[in-house]
C-alpha cells in the first residue's frame, strides 16, 4: 500500500511538475516557437537568458528523466505481469526509452547550446541548426513523443482491461494526439508547414498531464470519512 501511494503521488507530482519549466520557458524564451526561429535569433535570446535559462532547461531534462523510474512503477505489478505481460513490459520499456530520448534532446540546451550562444557566428549557427534537427526534432521530439505515446497507449489498454474506462479514455486520447504531433518533424523534413502538428503536441501533453494526475489520484487510498455519532 505504501509503495502504491508513493507511485501515485509521484505520478501526480510529475504530471504537474514538468509543466513548471515548460511554463517558464514559454514566458522567458518563447518556447516552443523559438525552436523554429533562425539560429541567430534563438542563440541571441539564449545568451540573454543567462544561467537562469540554462538551469530551467536542466530542470526540464530532469523532469524527462523522472519518467524512467515512474514508467516502471506505474506499469508493473505481479497481477499485470501474469495477465497482460506484453502490455505491461511494453509500457515499462516504452516509458523508460521515452524519458531517456527526451532527456537527451533537452540536454543539448544545457551542455552544448551555451557554448554556441557564447561564440555565435556562421559556424555556431550551422551547428545549432544541425543539433536542433537531430537532437531536438529527430530524437527528443519525434522518437521521444512516439515512445511516450506508446507508453500511454499500453498503460491505457491495461486500465481499460481493469475496468477503469475514464482513465483509459483520457490515456488513449492523449496518446493519439501526442503521436499525431510527431508529424511536425516529418513536415519540417519535407519543408511543409507543421504548425497544426505542433498544436497537437501541446494539446497531447496537456492531456498527458491530466492522465498522469488522474492515474496517480486513483492509486491513493480513499480518505476516511469521520464516524457518525451513534444516537
């Protein structure tokens, strides 16, 4: 019971917590729109952000890494292993890989981009564009989001089998919308407009927050009602 409660509280914390660095970046760095700006603009804004901006990206990276243990804790129980082994281990593995790939994408802002922002110039701009395309779009956004969608889908399928249809519905909707958002990377590769896919990503991760908080809340013991006086 204690471990279940801890897992539930962790899911609620992550569901709310990863929105904090996101909101700070949106307010101070125009994220995620800044990712589609020219490298000169993005690096100038980054340099102006100073250490606070770097630490915010570091917090975002840590939030992604926290999905690694949480995915396993949310997915695996003895009963689930016995009844739905493929979905159980699929959810745990997908969630683990999702946390790692998204953290790798965010890590560039902590350990590489500061040097590019300090030097700038054409070489720095070219390096930024390559890092953004590979570490950001390909690994963090595309693969990371696909794996996140797979994690949520597998766990939502288990929730449906456990007769928790509301949680499952939120999970399926979030997984589908996050997966749809990965089309932005493909659109960019084809030099097409990816704005609608970007919007789907934002909506999908809002849904993910709701699903994590709801899933975590369902794992907490019901509050005890005070005893009524005997008359």
